[in-house]
C-alpha cells in the first residue's frame, strides 16, 4: 500500500519527464502548418472581394501594429539601421514574392501554389552563389537539379499550358529567394526584431499606393480573414524558428513539406479542388533534394523558406 501510495503521489504531483526536443519541435511545427494554411485560406477568401495589393497593405498594417506592440512591451531603445538600402531592397523583393503568392492563391489550386513555393531553396542557392559568393558544392548542385526537376514535373511545360498565375507564383519564389539571400547579409549587422520591423514599414506604402486604384472598403466579414492573414504570417515563422531551435533540419524540413498534402486536403474539402498527382510527385522530388543537401552539409541552409516571413 505504501509503495502504491508513493507511486500515486508521484504520478499526480506533476513530476512528469519533459517532452523530448523532437516532440516539442513537432508541436511547434504544427503551429507553423496551421498558420500557413490559415494564411492561404484567408488569402483565397479575401481575393473574392479585394485586390491583391490591398490584401498586402492590410497584411503589412496588421504586422506593423503587432511588431510595434512587441517593441513597446520590451521597451527597447531604437536606432536606425546602417544597412537601410539593403533593408529596402530586401523588402521590395519580399513584396514581389508576396504578390506572386497571393495572386496565385486566387487563381490556381492551393496545393500548386505551395508546391511551386518549395522551389525557393533552389533559387536561394543560386543567388547566394552570385551575391554572397557561397560555393556550389556537388551536393548543392544535385539538390538544385532535383529542385528544378520537381518544378518541371509540377508545371509540365510543353505537355500542358502553364498558367500565368503559376508563372506569377514561380516569379514570387525567385523574389523570396532574393529576400532570403539579403536576410543572410542583414543578420550579420542587425537584430532579428529590427529586420522584422522594417518588413511592414517598407512594404506598407508599396501595397497602399497601387491599392488606391481599386480600393474596396473592408466589410465586417473580411476583418477576421485580414486579421488571420496578418497574425498567421508572424506566428508561422515564429513557430518554425522555435522548431529549428529544438531539432535538426532533417527533422523539421520533412514536417514543413507536410504543408502540401494538408493544404491539398483543405483545397479539396473547402473548394472542391482535385488532388494532382504530378504536384505531389514534383514536391517529393524537391523534398529529396532538400534532404540530400541538409544531410550532407548539416547546416540547415537549404530549408524551404516561405512566402510570409
């Protein structure tokens, strides 16, 4: 009885072993997946009554309010970055990436948008070699080859007509790659919160000015989706950063690719979109390239960075 009593006391006293880092990383990645899917569905819903530039304007506005509140809560001193031209170039590129992504959401299946987005590591590796003078190792070249092969499987040029929306998403992926490459330069001089603050600050006018041409006053039904898009963009990348802090990239990257079958299921259930086997096959080929690169270099450089950091 005494042994049973001691056992029962220990069981209910809260002295449970802490979850393993991999389990905690999986929980954080669940937050990432849910955030990115919420942002995609929000963008699709808003596109029915609001232009892409206006969606981007409100996304930046909500993001600026959230980041400003964080800075005020932390009561940190502020100083302008000495790398202001790089911040501006980075965010012009990032804005182009966002435009391609949100434009594609309105016109092509959600799974196709996500699959094309996974080409970002390919373009990042190529741009890093040109801008940052990073060496293209045989492993990186093989990963780039697999990434391009996966992209061709998805788009199938010459077999089917490549839609302008798919090309817009592909162009957006190249813009995201330039943004990520410039971020690597900025992290050497600026704090992450500063990089995050400049993003909505620079992109706010980029979205506002062209949005004036087709401005639509948000209806009460639009505001929940606008808030979801603005908040999910930040929460998704925060959760992913926490996951990378807990587990190796070889664990996190395959989990990030779960976005594709999950968003394909969401597209099927909410919008009746057919699940394209070529899209899934192409994404698997790109995933193989990413895993190959990460296992060889163990640096986490080539993780699939998304549209909405």
